[in-house]
C-alpha cells in the first residue's frame, strides 16, 4: 500500500470507528425467543448495539447474548437496573401481564421505548399504558411492535388505498389461521409460584391474555389503521376443540362494526394442520380489492391482480424505523394508538365470553 492510499484510507477508518462508538445503546428487557430475535435485528443495525440484557436466569441471558452477537453486553435480572443505566433506548419483550408495569417504568426513566405488543391483557392495563404514554416527555420515542405500520408492503397498500384507485372500503375480512397445537400436549396444573407462572405464562389468560389479544392483535391493528378508526361494537364466538392446557381458546370468530356501516369479519385458529397457514387482511372496496400480508400485498381494480412480495421480515422495517427516529431526533409516541388496538382485541374477547354484543363504550366503562 502506498502512502497516498494509506492517507486516503485513514479518515474512513476514523469515521467508521466514530460511528461504532456513537451507536445507539439499547437495553433488552426480556430475552426469550421474541426478545432475542428483536435484539438480533437491532444489533445488526450499524446505528445501534445491544449493550445490556435483562432476564430472570443467567442461562437465558447467556444464550440470548450469543444469538444476538453481543458478548460484551452487561446482564442483570432486575429491569430497573437497565432503566437506570446509560442505555439510550430499551426493547421490552417481557410476558404480556408485565407490559403495563414495565412500560410505565420505562416512560418515567426517560428512555426511548420499543415494546412488543400487546399493550396489556385487560382494559385496566391498557388504560394504565395510555396514561403513561400521555405523561411521556415529548422527546421520547415510544413505539410498539405492530410491524405492519412500518412494513414496506403494508405502507404501499395503505398508500394505494388512500389514492382512491380501489374506492372506499365496503367490508373487510381478516384471518390468522395457523398450526400451534395438536391437542396431545402435556397438561400441567395451574402455576403455584412465580417460577411456574413464568414457565407457563403463554397458557393462561391471566398472564398471556386471550389468543386474540396476544396474537391476532397484529391483524386488528392493521385494520384499524386502514379504516382510520377503532370499532364501535362487536359480536362473536369461540371455543376449545383440541386444546387441553391452560384456559385459552383454540378458535374464534368475531364481527366488528366500524363507522360508516363497515363490518369486519375476523377468523382465528390455532389448530390447523402443520402444513397450513393463512395470515392476511382483505379489503373489499367500491372498485376493487386490496389484500395485505406480512409476505406480500395484492390489489385488483379491474385490470387483473398485481402482487408484490416483501423483501424481508417486516419486523426489520419496524425496528430500523425506530432506531432511525431516535438517531434523527424525530420522536413519535404511539402509546394510545397501541392501547386502542389492544382494546379492539379485548373487545373481541369480551363478546366471546359474554356471548352477546358489546359496544366500545361499555368495554371502556368496565374498568
């Protein structure tokens, strides 16, 4: 290498080193499978790095750090230590029943927040999240893991809807049908202590929320976004056909009434054959239809179906957008919106439980 070449290269090395040193410091609270995946995506962004990991066991934290590729990240079993540290932002991926408490504490800490959905598992928890979000410093970025809002294919579909090419929405169909259980899984007694509670949190409403709240809320959030409103009322049913564990439903059907006479029918199932999966939303409009999914979007306004595939998992779009907003100093606070989408799912759970129509206002008065 000549001196001229070395002189040209040196400033680039300095800039690169400076960029690495100034990367956004992110703490991961909850290092389970989803938290580890999210942490990995954050750590791959050159503008951010995971510098702290929090979970309840040393083994889980060690495994998560290895998968994320953050061997030097500090560890702690107390989420409050993460909030009191020098991290710039936190990713909260803890069990659902802890979301309101952890979110409220994170808001008070002043850290930027990316929290996995849903906002909570009941009306009281969602209202707690709303109050905390409203109290946040305006400089705080508050994002929830509703990836459809940032996914490239969804953004393009929303822009197409807003262009008016397909006309106004007349009706909506949503579904999330997947293989999640066979029905022969081992049945365990209800948890007797905190350790068992954490081990079984995905099996019980008191820790997981109903499946429509924890899982199908993704679809409901996307639909609220496209309609531009939350539903006014709903009616539905559901049951347990093969599930023997816990107290969650394994299938359900809910019809929501939105403003302007628009109805949305949603189907959910956890017991399809292993090889079958359908997770999508379909908007029937005056002059055509739009179909959205994590992997693609399609439309047809009378000239044939056009389909565009997603370039990657839309979670990446969501996380990269969060990091970029923090870096650019352009905050957003979607806490109330995220709680409303969660409440849309809770409304669905309520109508199934009570086997009658329930309005949004009645639900909100219930806690």
